[in-house]
C-alpha cells in the first residue's frame, strides 16, 4: 500500500517507470492497490512466497493507489503487462466496464456471497474491509466524536485525506459524507468547510499513517485492514468512526476485489494466483496476518484481530452503496468535489 503524490499524473509517471520483464513464462504480474502488502509479515508477501514455493511461479508486484493501478492497465491495453488486478470499488467496477478484465470463475467462488462478486465473473471480493479515520493518541486525548469536530480550528493543516477519484479510501470518504449528511450537496458543503483544515491532496492513503504517527498531522482517513496492519509500526495511531449530524455512526463495506486482466500475457499463471489467494488456506490467514476479513463464507476466524475489527464496528450502522450507480456519477461527483474545495 507508497509514495504520496499531488497529481494523478505523477502517480501514472511512477507506475510507468516500473520496469517489468516481458512475458516471462515463470512469472505472474499483479497490480495492486496499497494495503494488503502492509505489515511485517504482510499477507500478500507471505502468500506470494507460498505461491512461488508451491508452483515455481515468481510474482512481480506493482503497487499504487486504487485508481492508479486500474488506470495503468487501461493505458497498457495495446501492450498488456499485468495478469491480475487488485483494487477497491468503484475502480474495479470501472476496470470491468472499460474492458480491462476478463471473466474467470476461480476455485472456491461458490463460497463467496453473491453480493461480493460480479455477476459476470469479472471480479471477486478478496478481503473484506471498511473505511475509517485514524488519529494521533499522543497529541489528542480522545478521538474527535463527530464530523463537525474535525472543523475545529485546532486542526488547521493537521488533517489530511486521500483524494477522491484517485484513491479508493478517498473516494470512500466522499461517498460516506454524502450518506452521513443526507445528500451530495450537504456532503460537498461539509468537505468545502473541512478544506480549511486539510493539509492537501494525496493520491494514496497508506503514507498518511506515518504522518499521523509522527504528529505531523493529527487525523487522516484510512481503512481498518490497512491501519490495523500498520499499527505495530505506528503505535500512536488509533481507529475511529465519527458520528454524522444525526448522531449515528455509519460505514460501508469496501472490499479489495481481485480480477483477471483482459489480454493477460500469463493468463494461466494469473488464474493460478487468483485461485491461490482465494483458497481456504490463504483466506484463513486474512484476519491473522492481513488484519482484514475473509471473503469466503466458510471461513470463521476467532483470532484477536478478527475480534478487534468487530469491536471497531460495534454500534456502527452498515450500509451498502450501489456501486454501479456510484460509477455512473463518479466523474461528475469528483468534478463537483474539486469545484467545492477550490472555491474557498
């Protein structure tokens, strides 16, 4: 899950600079949104090692923001480099709509709930997750209770969140404000007011954790899996979910999806990797190592990380976005967001 960029173009340039050996038979190439490679050991790192040991196939791993990895695949259509894509909604839905994915039914797909996979077989939930905020416990005695608390002048230039339209978590924050404040207009008005305290744009969410941990900023957005995975190396951070104007806490599922890239140069290796990551053994390690929630319904964790995730969601209303509708209006919503924050 990381470099921080101020423009999507900068992320694209970094990705384009990543050199990949061309079409090596014993290699599979995966482009992934940041998060699942965090922690020591990381879940993806551990699974890649196990996959290579089991199959002899080496994994080439390219990581960036959720939009960055999907955009790179779209730009490489005439010379496809990636075999597998992992990213967040709505960017996985966009990749499917753009023709960047091909249908594949992995082993174990029947154990994934219908609402967590594409009806056409283009992508499947790999790790279930939820967006949240983090704060510095050494600077703040307690977490901000409400969204309005984040407007306090004491947070001027001390809040940062990843950019909607570029980062999956940033897009999730925009969608959550639409929901929490009851409409897009009210959500955008809130984000306009929050901009006074916002340090600036960030194309990827992962780097914000270290900034909060060091006290350079006090509050940032994130997601539960990533932030729990980062917590050992960043002991000053703690997760929180603020209350909306109605006094309720709410959040929605934000899974990491996995899909097979259309025109993948090593499609068979890509299928093997997808099968491996969705296998029962790999999914049993999701909460233990990745600190996320397994996507397979036949996995029932009881480890401490699993309990922490459920504690964080205690008393929180879970709602479900219509991702297809989100995708339909995403371009206009991001344009409206950019207009709102630039009009201060």
